[in-house]
C-alpha cells in the first residue's frame, strides 16, 4: 500500500518545530548563549537586574575583560565589567608571549563594579590584569578615577594624593600619587593610577591597600590608610582654573557624627 506524502507546508512546519525543539534542548543543557557584542551583554544585564537603562559613555578593554561606564538620567555613573571569551591566551612556553586564539569575541554577563560613593563627582573602579613587557610577565592593577565635569572651559584635570599606610608589625609606608588626563568624553575625565610588579617580585601590600582605599573613597580593606588629595582643573592652554581638595570621608559617617553630637 502506497503511503500518502504529507503536504509540503505541513512537512516544512514539522521540520521547523524539530529545529526549534533541538535549539531549546541545547539552550537548556548549555545555558544562555554568550553575546558577540559587549554592549548587548550590558543591555541584557540591565534588563535581568531590573536596572535603569543608561547611556554607554566610555569603555576600557583589558586582557580578557571589558569595563563600561554608563551615565544614568540623574547624572551619576555606573560601571559594569564583562569577561571576553576567546580573546587572548598564553602559550605553554613559560607564559612569556601572548598569542591570539579564536576569531570571534564573545562576552559574558555583566556585573556592576566600582564605587559610586566617592568624595568627588563621579565614580571609580579597580581592574587587574597581566601584561608582558620586554619578555617579562607583569601583574598590573589600575585605579580609574572617573571625574564628571561638563564645563567646556575645562580641558585637562590633574590629581595629587598623598597616602600613609600603617599596619601592626610593618613600617609605615608613604606615597604620593599623581595623574593627569585630557577630557575622555564631553562629560568625563579618566584619572588613572596604577602599580606594576614583576612575577618574581613581592607585591607591596601597603601600597596596594592605599590604592584600593583611594578608589573606595577613603575606606581601607585592612590596617589604616590616611589620605589627603586635591583635583586641579586646567583650560586648553594649561592655565589653572580651580583647585579643589578631596576630603576622604563618606556622607553617612558625617551624618552619624552629626546625630551623635545632636544627641549629646
């Protein structure tokens, strides 16, 4: 007995359903696919976290990572980090030379990073990565101090900060940190402080803790770090327009002290 063939539209519909079922099974087993654009990963993360959508203002690409600064409607900054897959790998010969791997970059889900509660108008974030200089493998930590300013007369900004790090059992460590930067975007300066150390060197943990404390608005992760700083703004010809000291404390601390004084 001759079998009846299905009409072409019905056959095509069944094939399409089979393909969709296979894709759903792959999605269920493997999870959500990675985005091919960092901006797409950012927007997906905003929707998933029910966050206000902001305008992507700046982006920093580091080894295997991308950082994105988003400007919200109220003028504040939010920073996200995504990891880049198939971007850079290292060969097995002593990790001395970077080697490209893969032709397509894919980006993981974005996580909010940094600190928007800083004693200047803007935000800050830390990033750590590896670099190869003259055949030597180095660790790098960067602190990006994002300074918001929309005055068209201001074309350059400078930062000077003095840190004094102390911890029991160690000699006090004092350092002067400086950074200068031209305008990154019409509303943003990126004043970057960094520290490097070779793979054979021991990290100066007191220095690293001072760097972290600067980016956190004055809060050290351990020990005690005293900070004094100021930001200087310049015009296009290098003339100083203003100088503003940075008092490293948080608003909630000031409010708490005021409440205690009032109660007393």
